[in-house]
C-alpha cells in the first residue's frame, strides 16, 4: 500500500528515503524516516561504524545585532558570554516559572550574531517567545528553518568519512583533528560562495558531526557522503535508532524528560543553569533550589524482556512514586532501560523500584546515568 504524504512537510532527502525503502512516519507534520534496515541494526551500526541521519526538521533561528548577546543572556539559562567564536553551547529556554520551553544549541557565528538550533516541535513556540520577550534595541530575530538542510553523521568512522569529503574538496583534513567537541567550522564543500557549517556535536553519545547546508545543496551532500562512506560501511539510520541512541546516552528529549511542567534542576541539567546570571525563570529556580526538589529524573534498568514505555507508573511497595518518561530495549546493554521522574526520597542510585506494566509490577534498579558512555 502506498502511503499518502502529500500533506506533510518534506526534507530535501525525502526522495532518497523513498528510494531506500525507508519506513516513513508523520513526525510533528514532517514525513520522516523512522527506520531503514531495522532499529537494532541501525543502533549497532552507529555504535560500531557510522550512520547518516536526516535531521532537517530541526529549526534554526538567527539572532543578531548590537544587543543580541545581552538579549540571549536574559532569555537563556546558560552563560552565553562564555561562548567563544565558532563554538556552540547547550542551553535552555525557560518560562517565568522555571519550566522548560525548549532545550537548544547556540552557535556563535560572530560577536553579535548567534544561531539557535531548536527542536522541530517547538520552533514556532520558541520564535514567538523570543519575539515577545525582545526588549533590547538593535536585535533582529529571523526564522531561517526553511533555508537549511541538516545531516547528522555519527559513529566511530564519522571523522574519517568527513575527512574524505574535505580532501575531495581541497579543504585541510587536519581541520577535523583540531575541531573540539561543541566547536564548528565553515567550509565551501559543495558550491562556490556557499558555506556549509560542520559542528562536532550530536545526539547519539558517539563522536560525530552535524552538517548544515543550504536546502538546495542537501541531496548533493547526502549522495557525496554516502559514496565516500561506502568503504566504511556507512548506513542510513532513522528517528527510531536516534531515539534509542539518545536514551542509551541519557540525553533528554523534549516532550519526554523536558516540558514546561519540569524544571531543568529536576531534570539534572544544573550545569546548564547559571544562577549567577540574570535570566527569565531564575527566581523560580532559585526558590526551588532553596526549598529542595520534590522529584528528580532517574535512570533504571530491568532484568526481564518487557519494555517500559512513557506514562507507565513507577512504584515502590505497590505505591506509585513516579512515571516513566522514556523506555526501550537497549541493543548495546541488551536489556530494557528507561528514564522517569520519581519523588526525591526514592531517587537513590542502587534503589529497587517497580515498573507497572499492565497488571504486573516488573522489578527495576535505579542506576547511575548515562547508561552508555563511549570509551
């Protein structure tokens, strides 16, 4: 049966996904590949070799002008003055109650020019919030999401594949050796006078890169990377594998571990909340810190084969103490894993809890996260 995707938004790579017989699903209005050869195989390929992901549905918002840094310091939880040129920073956009509107990356393109890469599901909400909160003069905010395609190249072989591309285009391969985590470079890789941004970032727990290119250069970029990656066994991977990989790495996902109902302190994101700066939501978070947290995000593993899912109850002695926010079978650990919020007194590493799956209570153990850390 041929599925009708005519009403959905499509990335530059949609026809490529179809040609590879990817399973296409609706993801917040986008027709996106959820898997190609199978989620477990794609996870293993990412951990052992390299995979290429289409993440063009992510949003890009440009903030520039003389007051840009001051404005972003006021609306974002991290200290943006600590970012150097050509570096990126993970940060949070909070509401006045300290809840998370979105989590995002900020790229410093120039002294007064920043690029926010935001979750696709929150892009419009983020943009409207930023425009509403803009008090500073000489700040311009543009939604550039329709201008760029984005590829994530992740896995142990990712750097070698990208080096092949740089060599092919006459760009110094050593640039990648010198590129630190959360740093980026710009290079003309496909067309003259058209720069592509390569950042050493990702959402899988592996070494890897995220590559932003003009929308119209996307297909050219994908085909070139796949060709160069053949000798490294590069495979495409979908959103299903991406979700399992990020869970194994204990990276939060908006709509699961993050929402306006949860604070970044409850989510364990304290390192990205600079209470020594002044930002929207600070007062609420300071109060929460002083009074103590009522709930915390934990990670847990299970012994059996039954898989925890979002919304399942977490219990202790048959009493509900929290809820699962994410769960899956982990191909890397070969056991079911999950994350969820529980009351603070229960949130102790080594503690035993239960996951209520239908009418049974399955044993689980609270563990230190991340579940997986690359060696």
